[in-house]
């Protein structure tokens, strides 16, 4: 049996090597061939990702319009968002191409960053930014849920998709300015009574740009539980003015 298994394993390795010769894994941004050390992005594209560390001030800037700016205690983001750069390709791949492995991989990276810098700051549950049920059905998945699952793998913090729901199927925000985004998101989330059981939660998003979505979520959460402390996990963060 073990001989048969060893033979199967050898054949599997050979098949994979042959398949790789025919269809090598390519960098999602520049399409150059990848090495096993750098999945999804090649070495030079990975070097173009700009790392962000814990940014308390950025967190405050993002939620400055909310009723209680002390609600958000930390933001844990991995990369600075820049147009036409590898980070934009990475976010596009995550959002529209159902690259499950990529979502989990960068979620784990976020989790590792949190674990290395958490500074006695516990989190009870991870709450992915929800998409409307119809959008989730059309797209087949929610990219923030994939990231949350990756974070959970590294940190052991459970994911809850029941606490927060998207009740308004808002139009896509890409072409909207800051004020339009705020108006677009107001009243579009509902929060379950389960939130009363928690003191510290984390919202997980793929990219935070104007902060309109995060603000709308914070306000909805605060209406149900005024003592909540929130951390924001985001793969990318746009520079705040
Ligand atoms: Zn590349």
C-alpha cells in the first residue's frame, strides 16, 4: 500500500512539473513566470507593494465623521493603495476573479501582522464587510469573507457572518466622490442582537478608500452597542488627506 502511495506521489510530482512546463504560473500583474517562493505576484511586483504598519492616526482620520471617533482603536492594513500598481491588480483579482487561494493567503498575512503587533489588544470576533445577498449570489462569494477566513487561520479568532448584513443593494462606489459614497452607504447595513455579547470586534474589508463604508458600519454597530471597541483589518488603505 505504501509502495503504491509512493508511486502515486512520484507520478503526481511528475505530472505537476509537466503541467507547469506547459502552463507556468504567471504573475497576476506583469504576467512574468512565478517562482514557488512568491505566489500570485513576482518578486519585482511584490517589491512594489508598499507596506503599512499599525496606523492609529489613519484610523482616526477614517472615522472622523462618525459620532464617536474613539470607537475604532486600531487599523491593521497591509499595503498602501495606489492606482495602476500591483496592489490594484491584487484587489481586482480578489474581488472579481474568485481567487480563493489569494484571499486566504493575504488574510493569513494580515493575521500574522496583527499577531506580531497586537499590543495586548484582544479581538472576540471577525466581522467581514458584507455584500448584499443578490450581489453575493451573482459573484458567488464575498472577498472580505475570504480575507477573514485567512486571518482566522493565523489568529484563531472566529469569523461571524451573522452580526452584520447588507440590506440595501447599493450601486458600485468606484465612480463616486466622497459625499456621494457617504449618501450611498447610509442605512445600508443591519446589525443583529448578537452584537450585545461582544466588547471588541474587528471589521474586515478588502480596501478602505474614503472610509464611507466603514463609517456607515460603525454607526450601525454603535446604535446597537455603544460600548463596542473596533479594529479594522484591511488588505489596502488609501492615503488619507
Ligand atoms: Zn510581476
